[in-house]
C-alpha cells in the first residue's frame, strides 16, 4: 500500500517493506531460507588482514566524475535497513560518475547507481568489513553497475556485474564539513520506509578519503539478500573522518521499530579467495610499471 503525503516543500512516499530481512543474529541465520545464494562460497563481508593480502604495484582505480555534483534531484531513502542515496538515471546532461582501471577487465566501465551506509549503535562496531582487526563505526558502499549490462538486477547475474567501493569512517572531535550536506538531510528521512526527492549539492569526492592510493580488492557478494556473488570489492585503506556529533545523526534514524543501526552482516569465510592490496614502490617508475607488470590474468583464487 502506498501513501502519498504532499507537503509544501517536500514530497514523501511511504514505500512498502518488500524484501524484509533483519540484522539480529537470529534473523541473519534465516537469510538462506529465503535467499539460497547467501550460503555461497564467495560471500561478503570478510575480515581483511594486510599481512595475508598479496601486495602488488597494481594500477590505480580511475574514478571519473567524482568531483562533479551528482545530478539533481537525488532520491534519499530510509528503507528500514539503511539510508540510501540514489542517482537519477534519466539525466539529460553529462553522465553519471563511473570507474575503471585497477585490475578490472580492460574496456569495462562501471557506472554509479547508489550509495548507502552500514553503521553501529555504538562506536566500537558498524562497518561490515574488518581491516586488521578493526571494526570501524561506519562503512559506506558506492555501488557501480557494469555498463555492459542494461540494468542492476541483470548485472547481479554476472561475476563481473558490479563493483562496490567501500570506505571506512573514523571518529574525531572536529566536524567533517564535507559530510554536512548529506548529514543535515538525514532528519528528513528519520522514519522508516520514507523515500524523498532531494536537491543536495554533493560530489562523491567529498565522501572519499583524501588518499585513495591504497586499496584492497577481492571477489565477493552483496552483503544483503539476495547475496548475489557478482561483486568486485574495492576497499580503501584510508578512512574518512566523521565527528561524534555527525555519527550520532545516523543513530537518530528509525528502522520502523527501533533505532536504525548495527546493520552489518556477520563475517563470512574467505575460503579460496585471494585478496590483493595495491602497493606503491617509489623506485618503480610508471614506465617500468607498464612494461614489467601485466595484471590482466591475475587469478582471484588459490587453486
Ligand atoms: C533488465 O535487463 C534485462 C536484460 O536486458 C531485461 O530482460 C529486464 O527486463 C530488465 N529489467 C528491468 C527491471 O528493467
Ligand atoms: C530541485 O531542483 C529542481 C530544479 O533545479 C526543482 O525543479 C525541484 O523542484 C527541486 N526539488 C526539490 C525537492 O527541492
Ligand atoms: C597482458 O597479458 C595478456 C594475456 O596474458 C595479453 O593478452 C595482453 O596483451 C598483455 N598486455 C600487455 C600490456 O602486455
Ligand atoms: C599470466 O600469463 C603469463 C603468460 O601468458 C603466464 O606466464 C603467467 O604465469 C600468467 N599468470 C597467472 C597468474 O596465471
Ligand atoms: Zn552495503
């Protein structure tokens, strides 16, 4: 059932809870009953340890349009499981941000679809991936669709269908001004199942770490049902600062019953998967890099 509430300056749409799933330990155990893929061998999130990752002078991840304002209006949703910022596909000017490079297949570009967050109700938890034993208070996912596939649900059926950029957040006292345009809109979607058209002047770069040189990359899955194993994860090592006050704004949101938070999936087995980490060796010039290294046939798995 849809209820439309029109206000003088905002349009809310109450969205139904279609793919209901919960995050409590009990509820996560139930995911596979309805979504078989959640028991697969390439599931996410995982714990990443630098000492077990394979260091290589990999190419940079190229992020195009990350410094441009996202086309307005954007859609901001509280679906009861996360807060999501969705870009409008029908933009008539320019193009949406996209990525390529790293060790993604050559000639393949991945266009931004949406971004969303996973966070804790307490400061010592929240992120989905764990890096060197650290569970950060929040993790952002910027979801990109392989443009070879016409839409997101189609892309989820291919192992090279989707790239998700993961960014950790780290608490500090000072406010991160770059986050304010988004944080200040959170109260507009405080209630669960609200979908709102918003004009936020925001660039993806403003949500990214200052240093994007070092990333981890591995093959995994959606961390929410249907758990499709179509995701190449690119996880930046450097976190983005966020103040305690800004973090607390996320914890004023409601999931319909209680405070929205602790919306992270439990850790999954790494299994036979390799995790690569980009390392910069200052003594290697760019030219040497190209001629000496060929990353096009790196294997993602231990055989
Ligand atoms: C997604 O793309 C596939 C393949 O092109 C098509 O069959 C399907 O109808 C599309 N789905 C939606 C929701 O547009
Ligand atoms: C956003 O801006 C566009 C034009 O720039 C305007 O038509 C639209 O009404 C605005 N939407 C909201 C929700 O303010
Ligand atoms: C890298 O190796 C692949 C196959 O192993 C080959 O097709 C490609 O041309 C190589 N690229 C370069 C730049 O040498
Ligand atoms: C990549 O291809 C080259 C030559 O085709 C081969 O020598 C090398 O062992 C391959 N590397 C991997 C990781 O398969
Ligand atoms: Zn996510």
